[in-house]
């Protein structure tokens, strides 16, 4: 039982990371009906920026906000330069463009920072504390805490501020919002910036667990896809719930299902994606898409 | 002889290309013909991808995984069951085609976006899946395939034509790929110009309208997937034979990416596109790293990093630029350039070929 609790707890910790990245995916999906395949790579790049800042002697807690700010600006720049020219193109074009972006960022990171895996510092120690008889490491608790703070902040921004209202309006009905004076195009750019910033947090959280290298997020993004799809791809709350479920499920499967360990845990995420898409494409909290056919 | 003079100009271009590729091994070294064999293999799988993405408007980021299925079919049949390698090529194609058909059934319910997601995940987990049934796939070790010897008739024919030494197995492999490419390109050409192709294009440009016009949308969509996978299976099988070795690392995510890049850069929705795409996907990484190595002013350290990072940077940048500025790819650029040149020469605009989507963005 104790070990089970421990597995659940560390599952929740990784679930928090997946939830942040899934939330980033959902933000962009809501803004323009697109799954951003470059989300993971953008987060990886931001993590490298944080690594460089810390390497230059900055403290972790100063480097973190600077990186998030840089990621925010980077997201806006990417939207303005790369996405805007194809904004109205069909979804296939957009998917290919974000794939190109993913490859480009991955290569750039390899070019600038090299392919050697680096160990990334964590402000939380790996020492454990006793919770309900289960030994939880401070690192897991810290990850859960940081993810929770980020998710709450995003929730407050979207639901409790005028800016958030404008962003949701621009995504929901661009034409009407434009008539009412919302600068729709800039709201989309803000959405990209926000998503990029949220994704950066997930990258920084996951880097101490995996090692930092250009392909670090390749597995994490699959879990984030699974989380977003499971939660319903247009629901921010769904992304969080989906992330937690995926994190716990994958962790438990790795621990208790024989033969599922290490790299085959990814197959669990794949199975979740396929099962949700076949059985309930709208996910747990998503609206059912009504199609005229 | 009248049909010769009246044949459309593109037939001459096709004949010229076929002759150039048929004569290629007589002009280059044995190793270079093997390289060009791989170009043709990429062209085949990109043709399959093009049928799926360019014509039916669905997307797959998992064609590397389908190639793996084809390659492992051949490797296992040859290595374990000692079946002649030639027979395994169509078997690999059919088995992979069935697999693609099965993938296509759930894909029916998915929008392009979800399909991209699911196939992307498939491409990511393929290497780990291959490692599991170890007594079948030999795990991370991979399977060695001996290079096939050319049959006597081909060998002596080659020696008589060139007046040189007998055919090497590399050159034999080249001609195998060449034959497969010709057949499969011909099949694709016929499919897209006849009923199934028109149905696929109709689905791509407007699913509801296509269904209203009596097109069996579900049937054609799964058919496109199966057909596309068939191409990937044949190509994968030939790829295994050509490289002589299959292992889980032969089919990384970047392979699936490279194939999509090739399809996009060559030109979606065009028959010539995949050939450009194959040339591009195979040669870009090799050329870029060779170029960097010959430049003495670039420090060694940068050069070694570039060998890893260079192709992805170039791939990514090209994908974005092509999608923004030339969504019809190289084939589209050449066709529109040719049309512009002709209208400049003749003074009047003439109808361009009807193969490309009228609005490039419909892709």
C-alpha cells in the first residue's frame, strides 16, 4: 500500500508536468484550432535558456521568471513571424508548419547547446518526507506545487481579467470580437506567448528528472498529447485532469504491469490517445463536436 | 509515327527521365548506384505519402513506422524462414498495406489534426515496439540481410550492354528499385487520373460535397491509407535489402519527418513531386555535411555539431518557407515557371496542366 501511494504521488508529480504542457497545447488549440507540434521543442529551448542563465551564475529563482518572460516574448515572435502568414490556411498546412518549427528549434538547440545530456539543477532536494506513510521527495512536492501555481495563475488570467475575456472572445468568435474592438490578431499572439510561457515551466520542471538535451521533450510531448486528448482538447481544466490521470496511469502501469517499463510506458500513452479518439473523441470535458454530414 | 509527334510534351519529359535513370548505373560507381537506389526508395514511399496527404487530404506522420513494418517483414521472412528475397517484397507490401488499412479505419473518425497526433505518437513508439518480440526481431541487435546476388541473365545482359565487368549486387538492387519505382509511379499516375483519384481529390476539397455527389467517403479514405501503406511497405522492404541491416534505430522519428518534408518540398498533389522529394530527402543531409567538411574555415567542433543539427535546421526552415511561399513545392514551382515562360514566349496565357489543385491552399 505504501509503495502504491508512493507511485501515485510521483505519478501526480509527472502528471503536473504533463498538465502544464497539455495546457499550453489547449491554449493554442483554443486560439486557432491547431495542435502545436512545436510546443515541446519550444519548452526545451526555453529550458536551455534557463540552463544558460543559471550557468552564468544567476540564482534559480531569478533565472526562472526571466526565462518565462523570454519564452513569452519568443512565443509572440514565433506567432508573428511564422504562424501569421499561414493563419487562414487549412489545418494541414498549419500542422506541417508547426512540425517544421519543431524540427527547426530542435536543430537550433543542438547547434547552439550541443547534444550532450546535461544535468539540470533543481531547487528542491531529493530527500523524502513522510506523507500518510508514503515517502514523498521534496522534488515531487515542489513540482506539484509549481505546476499548481501556474495552472491557477492561468485560470485567473483567463477567467477573471478583461484581457483573459478578450482572449477567449477572440478565440471563440473572431469576427464579432473584431467588431467589438478586440484586436484579434494580437490576442492570438498573446495566446502563443502565454502557451509558450506555460510550456517553458513544464520544461524547467521536467529537466532535472530527465536530462537536458534537445530531444528531451519528445516523450513528454506524447504524454501531453495524451493528456490534452483525454481531457478534451479545448478544455483547460480537462488538460489538467487529463495530465494527472495520464501521469498516474503511466506510472502505475510502469510499476505494476509486467513488461511495461522504461520506453514502453510511451505505448501506454499511445494506447490512451487511440482509445479516447476511438471511443470518445471529445474527451472527458470537451464539447461534442457536431458535424454536418 | 504520328502518335510520336502528337504525344503531349510531358510524355517526352517522362521518357527522358526514365532513360536517364535506366542508364545511371553504367555511368556511376557501384556504391553510387546503391545511393541512387535509396533515392528511388524514398521516392516510392513519398509517392505513397503523396497519395495520402496530397490527394486524399489526410495526414500521416508515421510513414517511417510503416516502412519499418515492410523492412521487418522482409528481414524476418528472409532470415528466419529462408524465403527468397524477391518474393518477400510484394508480401511486405501487402502486409503493410493491410496494416495501413487497419490504421485507416479508426482514422476515419478522426479529423486531420487528431490523425496527425495519432500517427505522430505511432512514429515515436515504433522503435520501442520493434524491440519487444525479441525472438522475432532480435531486439536492439537488428537483423543482417546478405546482399542479394544478381541473377545470371541480368548480370550477363549488363556486361554485354556496358562491355565492362559483371553486375554487382548494388547495381542489381538499383534496378530492382528502379523497376518498383516505375511500376508504382505508373500505378499512382493511373489512380489519380481516373475514378479513384478524382474521388480522393473531391474528398480532399470538400468532404460533404463529395459525399453528396455519391462518393463513398469512408471507403476511399481507408483505401488511400491502405494504398499509401502498400507503397511504404514495398519501399521499406527494398530499404532493408539495400542497407543490408534493419534495427529499431533504422526507423527513428526523424525518418518519418524527413519523408513528410520530402513530400511537401517535392510538391503535394503532383506525380513528379515525389521524385524531387526522394532526391531531396536522401541527398540533403549527405550534401550538407559534406559541404561543411570541405570548408576548412569552419572549425572542427562546429562541423561535427552541424552534422547532427544541420539537416534538422535546414528541414525545418525549408518546411516553413515552402508552406508560406510555395505550397505546391518544387514541382509546382517548375510548372508555374514553365507556364509563365510559355505565356511570355507566346504572348498568350495557356491553360496549365490540370493536375495541381487550382488553389494551392486547398492542400
